[in-house]
C-alpha cells in the first residue's frame, strides 16, 4: 500500500521544537497541552499574526524551526518496518518554501525510508491508499476529497474526532491498523 504520512505533529514533535526555541528566546514556557487550537499567534505566543510567528521561525540560530526537530517515539522505526513489509512511504507535508532544504536534510539524516516527498497545501491530490495526518483542515480535505481511502487522525490536543477518520495515539497503533488491513 501507498501510505501518505505528514511530518510535523506526526513524525516529528513540532510543538516541542518551536516551544523550546520560544522559551529560550522569550522566556515563556508553553506546554504541549496548551496548544489546543490550530494557530501559533496570540494568545499562545506574543506574535500578533501567524505571519509574525513564521517570520521568526525562519531563522533560529541560522536554521529554520524545522531543522532539528525530535522524532516522536517509534515514528522512524515504524516507517522502516512498514517499508520492510513492502509498503511505500510517501511523505506529504505542507511547509513554507523556506523550510524545504532543512526538511530534506532532516529526512536524510534521520534515514526516513521514502523515495517520494511532496510539499503541498493540497495534500489530498497525492494519491495514496492511507493518509496519516494531525492537521484539522488537512484531515477534513482528505475526508471530503478521498472518501474511499483510509484517513487516520493522529490525536493531538488541537484536533477533534472526525466522522470517517480512524483515530490513533501512537505509532504502534498505526502499525497494528496497517497490519489489520494487509
């Protein structure tokens, strides 16, 4: 099967990455459970607009916020197992243009088992059998535009259950779900 997998919030802990930089620079600690809505400006941060957050995230000590993110437990290992089992891992991420180089470096250094990477806001246009994502809008788009595909929501504090999407809380659960379909 072709498995379309998002990166931020699914493979890597984007929240921990940006909040660590934010605390170092601005002194305010933001916990992962504090991020209960989609958006990174006020009231979570001091940034007035989303664009202000992203302008800040473009250059954190010479790299983008995406350069040194930590993978979630078992994310890389599970993708390797899925690849070894014969599945195609397709990375589908909606990143700003300025993050692409750092993201490719991260994918290579972390040995993500993929031969196919897409950077697009219209993730649903990439044909896969299964999609794994955490972004509320992306999940809704998958459900609307890919009704005959398997849509899997990685549960996070900022997303809610959606009719038609399977829910998981760990990579172990995702692996079991894929095995139950193979």
